[in-house]
């Protein structure tokens, strides 16, 4: 009985393991990071917003020192502020999460205020 309960908890927790990322983000590779100054993503340099938040693959908030230690060309999901063009939120992705997003992601040719970049299931 106890084993069945533990198994049920393990299965239920794995169902909630995938985090929810905002649909208005973009898929890319973080090539360089300079704390409190700029980031280079897919060859494009963006200034960092004063309130920049960067999360690791498990969803924990990272400090600037931790980010500098991350591997080069890390796969990320990121958001750019529309009014300033600053990078303001970045999520490091795990391999499985990246593969899932890559299947669903459509790189936009231009941005609109309401345009989601993830295809929804029809």
C-alpha cells in the first residue's frame, strides 16, 4: 500500500515538472553575457534591463556570477521589452525542453503586441 502511494506521488509530480514559459518569448542561444550591461543572443547584442531576471533549467533565479559560469551557446527562451528593446527575462533550457520548444517555435518575421510565437495544437 505504501509503495503504491509513493508511486502515485512520483507519477503526479512528474506530470507537473514542465514549467510554463510565456508564449511571447523567442528561442535562441546565449552567446555572451556581461553583467548589468548586455547579452549576445544569436549574434544580436541587447542591453540588459535593470530588472533582468535569468532562470536556470529548473526555474531557480540566477545571480550574475552564476550566469557567467553557464556554458557558452546555451539554449534559452528569452523576452525583449517592446518599448526599450532591452533583454528582460531569460530562461535556460534543458535538452528535452529545448527539443519540445524547437518543434513548436516559429521565429517571427516581425513583432506585434499580441503575436504569440508558439504554435498551438489545432
